[in-house]
């Protein structure tokens, strides 16, 4: 059974930082790319960034603008999203995603709220 569990969200002031983590079990984690997505209230889920199975970041969204960094640790079966200089518009539920064949697996999400 494939499971993804996000953690690390919370309330942060504008300009602050958070580091999200995604713990994965049930698959050979090192074989698969991982994506981070987010969904703000009333908006569609959107891609934030992806990291290849080998650890190369790809597909950073334009709104990242060098503020976010995606990474992974295959020895720990985990992926990360370091978010710096957070702004109110970054408020959303953040999800990690793995595509296994034609099936997409998602975690439950972690809430990030940026507010003063």
C-alpha cells in the first residue's frame, strides 16, 4: 500500500520560512519522481515543483521565483520543499504526489498559512 504523509506546515509571517516533508512508504521510492502541488481555497491544484528519481529539481512554477527548493533523500524515503520569503499568496494546502504507472498517489496535505 502506497502512502504519502506530508508534514511541516503551519502559520508563518510574511517573509518567513517553512520546510515541508513528504514521507513515502509502500514503493521503491528511489525509482520515482516526486511532485509538490498546492491548492488555495477556491482555486485549482497547481504544480509547485518536481524532483526526478535521481534528485534533479525540475518544473519549478513561475511563482516560485527562486524562493522554494525541492529536494529528496532516497535513503530516508522522503522529499522536501524548503520555502523561503513566504507571502500571503502562498497560503494553501500543500500536497506531495507520486505517479506510479498511470496511477497518481497523493498525501493528505499540509496547511500553510502566511499571515501577519
